[in-house]
């Protein structure tokens, strides 16, 4: 059984989030700010590890929880006036929705050989 488009799209969005985090760290200019970004991005790192294993493990629930934490952190960032929080919010919500769809759940619960 091949990976459904919804799961692949969620996986790609996680990879996009990792790229955005790496870009923010590179542009931070201050080691303290880079550390703050890294700490706030811990759920993205967890989701990234899970996304790498989508084909081999049942990491759907962990990824949904990590994306939910991304959403909470995005609200905090928006409350502090950081416009990047809106992008994080949209991507986090999209990941949760895509992985919550029936075909995604069926794929993660398929029989493995």
C-alpha cells in the first residue's frame, strides 16, 4: 500500500517547518536568540523525527500532538507580535487536519509485513 497524498502532504509540511526553523536560526544573528528559537521549536524537531519514520512506524499520534504544540507556540508568537507565528499556525493546523483524516488513519493502522 502506497502512502496516501494526505500523509505525504503532512510529511512535506513538517519538512517545510524544519526548513523555516533552520532559516530562523541562521538569521537570528545572536546565539541567545538562536537558542530561544531552537527551544521553542522542539515540537517541530519531534514531528520531523516522526515524519522521517511515517513509512515504518505508527507515529501519527505523536506527530498530531507535536503539531498541536506547534499551534500553541504559534499563538504565543502571534501574541508577542511575531508575524511568523501566523505561518506556523497555518502549517500546524494543516498537519493536524491532514493526519486526522480517515484515509491517513487507515494507512497508519494498516497491517505491516
